[in-house]
C-alpha cells in the first residue's frame, strides 16, 4: 500500500512542477490543461467502478447502491470534463463557462451527495445528537462565510444571471457534500476506513477551494487555461481515486 | 439449559452473518477474513469470543461498528423472540449478555 502513497506524491509533485514552469511550454500547457482533466476523471470513474463491482451484491442493498451513486457522480463529472475539453480543443472556445459542461458537473453533485448520504446513513446510529448539532452549526457557518466572501466580488463583476447562479452553485454544492462527508470521517475516525474517508474529505475540500477561486477568477476575468487553481481539481480526482482504492483494500 | 445456550449461539452466528450483509458479501468476507487472520477465530467462535468480534469491528469501522452491532443485536433479539429496547449508550456485550440471560431462564 506504501507504493500508492509514493506514486500519488510523485504525481502531485510532478503536476505542481509542470504548472510552475508552464511559461516554458505555453502551447503544451494549454493542451494539457484541457486534455488532462478528462483523463484523470476517467481514471477516477474506473477506480470507482472497480469498487462498485467489488461491493455489488444486489441493486437494493444500501452499501452497493452507495457505490453505484459514487460511480454515477464521478461519471457525470467526467462528462463535464470531456465536454469542456471538446469546447476548448475542438471548438476553440477559450473559457467555456457557463456551458453544457456545467450541466453535467452540477448534475454529478446529486448522485455524489446521495452516495455520501446513504453511506453515512448506514452507520448514522453511531453519531450522537450533540455531534449532529455541532456538525450542522459548522456547515451553516461555513456556508455563510463562503457566501459572504463571494458576494461582493461576484455581484460587482456585472456577470449575467446564469453565470452568477453557477458561481454560487459550485461552492455551495461542495459544502453540501462536505456537510455529509465529514460525518463519515467522524464515524470511522478510529477505524481502518478512516484513511479512505480522510481522502474523500480532502478531495471535497480541494474541490471547494478550487470552485471558490474559479468563481472569483472568472468574475475578475483572471482565469485562463493552465491557471494554478486547476491543480486543486487534479488533486481532488487523485484523492478520490486514493480514497476508493484504500476502501477496497481495507474492506 | 445447554440446549438453550446452543440455541442462542446458533442464533448469534446467524444474526452476525445476516447483519454483516449490510456491507455486501465481499464486506462480510473481509470481516471474517480479519477475524481469522488477525484474531485467530472463525465466525462460529463469535458466541464464545464476542469481545474479540467487537474489537475486530471497531478496528475496521471505528465508532461505525456500533451501527453494525445494533443491526446484529436487533436481528438476534428477533430470532430469540425478545423485545429490543434501545439504551442511550449502546453496548454490544451488554445486550448480548442480556439475551443470554433471558434465553437461559
């Protein structure tokens, strides 16, 4: 299992270096920035699909259903990445936001949320009412903070309503995922599954940060293909893969 | 008395088997695998070593083990015709001992 951590660390370092020195190869960077996300998200779908195959007992079983939803969510995100790549690399649209890709990305949150909810619900009896109240309070506080942080820059940017909705939807949907995912981490904290849940939470945290920065950057016309924030999206997919791989190793 | 005790044991083995199915068959097999290789007991030994089974579940699921144990105990009580009344701090071993006492009477 150590090999997986070493490999992941090497991928993270490699990606970071590739983005840092992008000034030396701008054309390659543009291609990579658009072609790599479908690749890494496709790999995440495969890893999740392998977990699904492992846990599948029957469609009505709650645990197998969970993995079906995880895979469906990641598949929608993969479609989003593929459509974005189609816009940029084939149609030549510089920053296709908002676009049809956003429909797939936003749709992906639904099965992903259901997956997290179903999983946590199976073990939900282990959570005390005190923990649930504290968790709910933390989620509300985080939602207020994210909304307040984004409100002024986005409203003054003069974006159209659809873009504004997308700008707020992504970080808020991320927080919705986080509100359930951190409960999973609390439940499994002292067990072998904690590692898997730690990576699921890390992946969602990366997505949340990336989406907040993306909303801000696009509103300020500061986003370009190859922006450093893309690293967070790549790391997020990598962490999801690690989480699902570790889950199948531990259970 | 002995016949009743073995009835509880059989019911517990079945309840464990069915309760662990909430993880899917592969999940159940992993729990049995860990029991065998980390704790040197088989699933048929769970009634005589419930504390080891409890420890095994906690090592994998942390406090999430409670949910699995609750499902097992509910299933066990149903098999034994006992009424399951939930206490605030669920304890697998306490519930199990209560079931043994009740079935032994």
